[in-house]
C-alpha cells in the first residue's frame, strides 16, 4: 500500500449467500477499477465464511467518488440482489501505523 498516515480505511465485511455465480469475476473487476480511481492507496482482502476487504483512500472525497462510480454502483446493486446475505461498511481515519517484517 502506498501512502502515509493520515489516510482513510473503508472496511467492508460480508457474508455471502450460497449461490454466488459471477461474484469472483465482479470482485476482481472492482478491485482493478478501484486501483485507477483518484485517491486510491491500496487494498487487503480475506474470505472464509466472513469476508473482509479493507481499501485505503487519501480522503473522504475519494471514497465518496468511488462509491458513486457507475460500475461500482452496478456491482453494489448486484451484490444486494444476488450475492450478500449481510454486509457492513465502516469508514475509519488511520492516524498512525507500524509493521514488522522478518
């Protein structure tokens, strides 16, 4: 991920329905589209039963623009209609970070 604090994290947690035909392709398409949006900094994702995707953004304006992107709006509507049993979005300000690498 590029960028130094402060920046914003959008945390998307979800539970999928049993039938998710096309979900993986759409998720990959949305990740690729997000990468070219102004203000995008990076993404991390994990999926078992509960899926968690965290995307990182320079500003609240960049997040709002991504949410309003027409292709992203289509994916959101398809997710509500076909793929998700539940989801929650949280938007957080990251004020500091640290890591460890061996």
